């Protein structure tokens, strides 16, 4: 009987260790997947930064060309000698947008009628 109990204990310990190992590997695989996703996101970010650097280097090289210098200066608001540059300012709205969205929506006559017929309160 002692030998049978000893074998049962070994079997229980074996399955316990097997289950623990399985759980550890499962957690490790989930962590591995999340690290792979993070790596992919970082690689995409690096590639976008490399594209941006290449574009900026091209713009720097283009600044040796007099036509590109003129184009950049005009984009920045400079003009040729004797030119008149008009700068138009867009007027601010009378009521700021944040206040418009903060206000409660006004109900139309139809909505008020439906609320009256259905017995809904104004505060609901």
C-alpha cells in the first residue's frame, strides 16, 4: 500500500509540475507576442522617421538651387524687391467653438411636441 501511495504522490507531483510548466510557457508566449507587436510598431516608427530624415536631407540639398531658395522664401512670406505682400488674417468667430459645443442643444418645435405628447420632461 505504501508503494501505491508513493506512486500516486509521484504522479500528482508530475502533473503539478507539468501544469506549472505549461502555465509558465503560456505566459511567456503571451509576453513574446506583445514584445513582437511592440517591436513591429517601433520598426514602423523608425521607418517613418527615416523617410522624414531623407525628405529633410533632400530639402537641404535643394537649397543650393536658387529657384528652390526663392520657393522656400516665398513660402515663408518673403517676396521680391518691389513686390507688395498682402497678409490676410482670418477673423475669429463671434462665439468660440468651445462655447457652441458646451451649450445645450435647443429643441425644435417638433421635438417639443413629441416630448409633450409622450409626456417626457424637459429635464430628461
